[in-house]
């Protein structure tokens, strides 16, 4: 494959301060697009997701008319549709072409690698990549580097220094907030369980570890009795949740680490008659989760900024093509939301159905 491109590393900073109040959930700062200047990243016990300062490009520069290939973790959840919309809209606005692909499910690592291979064969100006497996794409990323094609990680990074930046939520901090919220809701004692989408992607491992480690550090009277993996599939996750409840009849809480995981938990609670008896907290949004939070069946969730993630990965790709410097990470922030603040404008702006 004969490819030439100019890559660049670099620095910059982006401001995004998203704050939701403690258990009341009321927001205390402006929406992400109107955030104050950069602040230090919050502790995991904070309700806020802070972002490093980064100024997006206002035009495509030498990237104008060129193609940015985006390889996502999937397209099956509405989260990924929101990321896709953010990316394609930003590309159109700035005058570049963007292609967006992703496997049918988040367990198809081989299919994703084939998609990345195909993307590289098209000689793109840059590649945005959300890895299903943080280690599996190493050879392909080296191929991109050798061809001078900048790689931008988004949502879920890789165990490699090849990406010039990674655009994502601080999932450790966000999952720590989930742990604090669930602890408060169950009286800071008892048994809880976790259902995660996978243990190969960085979103899976960081959300798992952020939650479990925060419980160990701050809530010693809470026992995490099980951590299981449902591949982000609601049916599989529901079966796992039912098995956990059968094994632990005194279970007090669940954490679902992505949209598919929490949907499975909600379905399991309904099918077993445990709605209102076991506290559930989740991640992302989607209509089922929004309805559950509004009705009180689900206590609350962390919402990322999926449209912003898509837009910022395109912005970073354009900057890389133009030889600008980028920070190691571009943090797109998060909110905790529940029925007390779900209708606030700053929350509504980052939810999807």
C-alpha cells in the first residue's frame, strides 16, 4: 500500500466543565458549549467531568476536501448513532469528507479490524478509531504510522502511543461518581453488582475499575459481590442480572456500565418483580433509560456527550492533518442526571433517544 501523509503530535487544551449537584442532581455550571476556562480534573467523588483546554479548528485548512475515516465500536446502540451524527455534521461544516463504519455488535473485534484495514487501504487523510480491544489493533496502527496517517482515538483508547490524541470521557471519574451515588442511595452498606459491556476495551475496564475502586476506597461497608460482562447486549445482560439476583437475594444495587448493560438490568428487574426494590444506576441514555429515570425505576445515570465526542474526533483529525499540536487526551466531560435534573437544558443537550 503506497500512502503518504504528515502526522503531528502536540498540545493544546480544551475547557469543558460539566457539573451536576450531589444527590439532588441540580446543575451548577453552564452547558458544555459555554464552559469556563480549563480547570483541574475533579476527584472521582466529584459530580463533574472536567475537560482539558482545546480549541477546535474553524476551517479545514489543508485538510479541506480530504477524507477522514472513522471506525467505531459499533452502530447498534443509539449512543453510536449520536457519535456518528456529531462526526458527520462536523465534517460537513468544516469541508472534509468523513466515512463512518462499525461492526454490528461490540463483540466483533475481528470484524472491526477488517474495517480498519479497509479504511487504511483507502489512503485517508486521518483515521479516528474507537477500539473494541485495546491491544488487538497494534499492527494496523503501526501500518498507519508508517504511512504517515494520523490516528485519533475516540471513546475507547488503545495501549499504544501511536494515536496523536484520544477524545473521550474520563470514565474513571464518571464511574466513581456512580459509586458514590449508588452508595448514598442504599445507605452506604450492603451488596451491589456490576454488569459491564466487556473487559477488552478501555471504556469497559476503566468504568469497571473506577466504580469498584471507589467503592473500596470510600465505601467499605458496601460489598461488590459480582462483576460480569454482557457484551453490551440487553438480552445477555438481563440473563446475567437474573442469575446474580438469584445468587444474592439480599442484593441492594446494580451498576450497568453502558446502554446495553443497563437496559438488560432494567429488563431483569421488571421480569423478576424487583423494580423499586433494587437500586439501579446506569450509563449513557436512550429512550428506555430516560423513561426509567423519569418514572423512578432507575435512580440515575452518567451521560457522556456523544455528539461532542464525534465532533471533537473530527476536529482533532483536521488539526493533525494540518500539523497542529494536540493534547494527549481531549476530555469531553459528563453529567450525572436523575429525575430531578433530567429536563434541565444542559442535560437535555447531551441526551439521546
